[in-house]
C-alpha cells in the first residue's frame, strides 16, 4: 500500500511540474507572439492600404525583390524559410534568431509593393523563431524544443488570423501528416489563446463571414462531392505551379539578384494586363466571392501564376491566403456551374483548397467552423475528406512528411512531391 501511495504521489508531483512548466512557457511565448504578431499585422495592413492608394508602387517590384535577396544574403539567411522551420521540428534543429527580423521586413516589403503572397509563412517562421529562442532561454531539451517551436508557430498564426483552434491543429498536423504531436496540444492552444487575447486587446480586426445553410439532400451532396474532386485537382496544379515556376526561374536565371529583377518585371507586366486584384493577399476578392458576387472564372489560375512568380523570384510571405483566394474563386465559378449557391461554394472551395494544398484535413475542418460557423459542417467535412484523399502526395511544403498512406492503412513516411 505504501508503495502504491508513493507512486501516486510521485506521479502527481511529476505531472504538476510538467503542467506548470508548460503553462509558464506557453504564456510567455503567447504573450511575445501576441505583441510581435500585432506589430506584424499592423505593418502589413498599413502597407496594403498604402499600396492600394498609390498603385504606382508596383513599378518598384524589381527593386523590392532585389532588396529582399540582398537582405537575405547580407544576413546569411539564404535558403531559410518555412520548409526549414518544419525540418527543425523533424530533426530538433534550432531556428536562427536573425530569421525573425529578416522575414518580418521582407514580408512587409512584399505587401507594400504588391507581391502576391500571404503572411502566414512569415507567421510560422517568426513564431517558430520566438518559440525556439524562449526554449533556449529555459534550456529545454531537444524533444521539448520541438514542442515550444510548435507553440510559437500556432501563437503567431493566431495573432494574425484570430483562429486559435485552427492554428493549434494546423501546427500539430502539418509537420507529419498522419501523426499528431498530442503532447504539444496544451502549449499550442494556451499560446494561441494568449496571443489572441493580446491582439484583440490591442484592436486587431477580424474578418467575419456569413453564408447560408445548405439543405441536407442528395443533389447538394453530389454537387459538393463534384466540387471536392475539382478542388483536389486544382490544389495539385497550385502545388506543381509553385514548385515548377520556382525551379524554372532558378535554372533560367542563375543569379538571385537578376532573378529578382526579371521576376519583378514579369509581375509588373502581369499587373498591367490583369489588374491589381491579384497583388498582395487579395482579401477583398475573397470577401466578394464569399458574399456571392460574380468572380471571373479564370481568376483562380491567374492568382496561381502571380503567387508562383512572386515567391519564385524572391518575394516573401506565404501560400495559405493565396490558397484561400484560389479556392474561393474556383469554388464560386465552378459551384455556380453545377448549381451551388456562389457564396457557399466559395467557402467550400476555400476550405477544400487549403486542405488539398497543405494536407491538413482536421485543421481545414476547424477552419470552416471558426470562419463560417457549424451550420454546414457535414459538407465541409465531406469536401475536406475528398480533397485530402484525391490531392495525392502533392504539397506546398516540400519538407512535410506523409507518414501514413492516404489510400490504405500503410506506413509510408515519405516527403510530399
């Protein structure tokens, strides 16, 4: 009996210590991420507004791309990005602190001049860097460093988007598809909630979307299935375009500085042809699509080209918000053809594209709830499952691992294409 009581006492003490440790560390990471995230959110928002008021800034894109390339070279940060942050989770590597200001500045410049990119790639890198530095301060071991890096990623993601559950699940899911780091759930959700509280207190505005409720019937289900199949195919096109354009630019233009000039010039020409709707994040187009407004059918493909050239030539940011744009525009256009309400189809397309391109079905389902409510949850879950399965082993992040097969219960542990 005495032995049993001793084990219980030791177990309680051990769990209490671990719980308190992660509470303290996650609160610190969440607080830092909240303040840094709000500053980043404010700068990007300000730069976007300035660019929309002064459209002539797009003509500075070649200079901006070159400036970013030189900044990475001067700071010895060439080759560092979201893929390297994901690898730091796989292998326990530390994220250099210099990456935080470098990606911050580069993403702000990208949005100021009209590069087609999001901000979540920077969020994952900045958040991962913050988590890593806090982990070093507390002298965490290699295994705990992985968890604190995930905590920072989810907290910064939340600070920018205000989606704490999505951010938490995404950070845990995106690293190794098929396996969740459940041990990181408490630090990630606590860091996310802390960051959300701080950014809300500081006045960050969150986009609210409302879509109608789709009736639960067989015709609508068939239409959603059809949209899911097509979104999976478009997500493959998106992933392949991102990788192929970057590869072609690197092979065709060897020097990064010249590549920045060429890519910037191409983007200017594309903007003059297609307009400024495809520069930056394009959140106004996303909102219009979800509101049910008419969206040109080719908009999704044009956005793919803009994003591929922008990130391929040296601009920085992320691919998630562009995937929202692509999915919302394609969903609106294709959904209208098959009889779905344009606004609901845009929302379904947005979530399905996110799922297919990033191989994160659980995070995508959480995204649908936090962005659009739970009224159409069954359809969002259905389209996420279809998009995840049929998108194959393609993915935006080359360092992402698919641990288990999408088609059968088989351990494969391979990188995305």
